C-alpha cells in the first residue's frame, strides 16, 4: 500500500513537471555501459567513487535532473522513498542520475550535494559524443534502458517518473524479456 501511495505522489508531481508527448524526446537508442565506460560513480561525502552495477541489474532508469530544478528535487525525494522497496522487490532495476547541469563543476557539485542512494553518471560524461543527451520538454525525466554487456538500449522514451516506473514494473511482472 505504501508503494502505491508513493507512486501516486509521483503521478501528482507530474502536473508540476509536465508530461511526455509521443515523439517529444528524440533519444539515442544506445548509450555506452557506464560502469564499463568508467562513468558510473557513487557520491561518498565530497568524493565521487567509481562504481559497478550489481550482477542482477538488467534495467537502468536514467534520472535526468539538475541542481537548479525545483521539480527535480521534489521528484528525487519521492524516488528516494521508493528506492529501497523497488530494489528489494525488483533487484533487476537500478536508478542512475544523469545531471543536466551545464558545467563539469556544476554536475560534480550536483552529484555530491544530492546524496542520492543510487549511482550517477560521471560529471565528464557529457563531453563524450555518446553521452551528449538533450531532453526536450524539460526535466525531470526518467528513461529506461536495457543493460547488456557493452551498452544500454532504450526501452522507453524519456517521460515522467510515474509513467516510466509503471511501464518497467509492469513489464517485469508479466515476464517480458527485458
């Protein structure tokens, strides 16, 4: 019941963040695997430490966020409450933050200051051609990717946290080959 309440709160916050329209966010279908690419980090106080995915991780939910975005902070709080139960009930899912702050320093500060319980894409990733991500329609957004040995393949468009979470969890429940 608590999970339902938290998902419902995410749905309500979409009103503030806007909703995704079909075709709104043209996204690359394939991104490099961030732990293989050396771009997956965890914030430990003021230090960013390299990190790897757990063996059971099959789906990565990229959380497009920025430090200057109040709606991102609001969605992040709801996701932080949901995170332990999602990881417990669906260990194949891992969240990863992609900071949309413009400067490398701004992205690093965002990742350190946010103190999310999940990992993040490193602050220098956006300088690499494969990680040049643009989100139309604004942030916050979530996008699901299927993890394979060398990369991540988009399985949902970038959309509201509630829509993407519900889609991925439904696919996992019905046994789709995510």
